[in-house]
């Protein structure tokens, strides 16, 4: 659902690199919700799969795309080449009994490693080209509000409290069902958008 929504927002020819530890064949099944959804068809996005551990630096240094069967495609990318990076909470870990704080710890670890790799790549690029643009700022999904204090200590500004947003929207709709029309207008690609 998130990929289909993103496909509506981005320009044609955009790429979505999915990086996680789920093997590519299983990931293809998960995208179809184990047969409960139709094949994901995107109009604007090309999806590139990368299998690796998001808290292992060597897996993040240079990412190699694989096809749905897990075979290398020959495409690769580094973290300084992205226009945006979104780190999502580990849904597989949650399904296997991990708590929100544990998932947030993995997300925060990944965020810090990514920022460090980006800084090193940028410094290297800037030594060759003083006008090199800085890398994008990664944004991490945080589930537990208690993690917010850790983010301040680590000087991380790029995060979104997804559970808090969902709870707020649900609370507003439960208080006044007419607000659902307004929220749908604001939160869909076809409606008026907020930036």
C-alpha cells in the first residue's frame, strides 16, 4: 500500500531501492500479501531489491540490486546517490515478538550508520569538488515516544513518530467523523497536499 501511494507522488522514472534482510523471493510474496493482493504494478517507480542487514556497515557501503529470484542484476548504488532515504521500522521483528523499543533501537542504529557513511562519502567527494551537493538527510520511522529523547542525545533530527500520527488521526475521526473527509483530502496524492 505504501509503495502504491508513493508511486502516485513521484515523477516517472523514479527508483525505489528496498533494502532489508528478507530474501528477494519472500519479499515478492510479502508485497502481494501472500496472495491476498494483486501483483504490484507501478507507473512511475522502478523497484530495486537489495538484501542485507541494515545495521551492518559493509552491507550499507555499496548496495547491489537483485531480481525477484535473488540473482544480482548488476546495478549498484551508494548512500550519497539517493535523493531521500526512509528507514522503516522492522515489521518482521515485530511479528516475531520484538517490542517497539527494540525496533526503534535498530532503526536508530541504522540511521547513525547511514549518516556516518554519507558524511565520509561527502567529505571524499567534496575534496575533489568543493561545490558537491550535500547528501540527503535520512528519515527514520520511530514507534515508541520514549525513543524521542535518545534522538535528541544523538543529535538526530530526521524522524517521524508514525504511531503517534496514526493515533492522532484515529482520535480525530472518532471525535468527529466528518473530519475524515478533510484528512483524506490532505493525506492522499490526489488531494491538496501539505509540505
